[in-house]
């Protein structure tokens, strides 16, 4: 038997720490459930699977209040990323082109835009430049299948704050989203 087990004060302190940890997890789950129910009500869907998925992933959840717009010309990519983002607690929206993204951002700006570089008509670099000019508080993350340093450099010059190479995993995307959220908070604090 260790010394802490014999001491009543230590046992009380350990019990309080355990209770605090359980309360923190419970509060986080309540916030996630409220956000997901709000999201589900907005899209006229209510699914217990969505809430359970968020609970399963709660240790990897991002900020609950950030909205992320996914801009990619591939429907499957938009759907997959939307599911990931929703499970992490983000409000996910999707656009199939740069023009569609501009239209949606005009109606409701997003905190973060995750944008594919290669798209028809206007590419992601053009969109990043427009976002930096029109919505300077929106963080832009560029995604591309090409590992070209020129594209990365051009992305940064156009206002993107991060760049991920496709195919990227959940952890890489989550890290990029966290960096973008932190950068956005610093920008807003400076204003």
C-alpha cells in the first residue's frame, strides 16, 4: 500500500481531481452535442450516429465555434472532409468552385477556408487572393496533390497560411486547422 492511500487528505485531493476530470469531459460532450444538434437542425437532419462519432473523436476535436468552408471540385472529397470536420466539432460548408465559394462567403463568411489548388475556371490560388482581399480575417489552407515548392510559395504570397499535400490524413488536417484557428485568433486580437 502506498503512502497516499494511507493519507486522508491525499485521497480527498485525488478524488477531487478525478471528479474535475469527469466533469470536464461531461461538459465538453454537452457542448459538442449542442453544436451538432444545431448543425443537424439547420440541415434538417438528426442523427445519433453524428453525435456518437463526435463523442468517439472528442480527444481530437477542434474549436467548436469555427466554421470551415471546403472548396474542391470533387464531390467525394467535399463529402469526406465535411464528415471529418463535423465530427471534430467544426461547422462545415462546401463549395464546388471558386465562384461558388465567393458567393457563399459573401452571404456568410467562414473562419477558415480549405481550398484545393487545382480547379477549373478559377484555381485555388486565385480564390486565396480574393479571400485575402475581401475577408482578411478568414484563414486559408491550400491543399494540392502536387508537391511543388513553387505552388507552396505562390500560395503563401496569395494569402494562404498553410499548405497540405494530398492525400492527407486526419491528423495532418486537424493540425493545419488548429494552426489556422490560432493564426486567426492572433489576427483578430491585433485588430
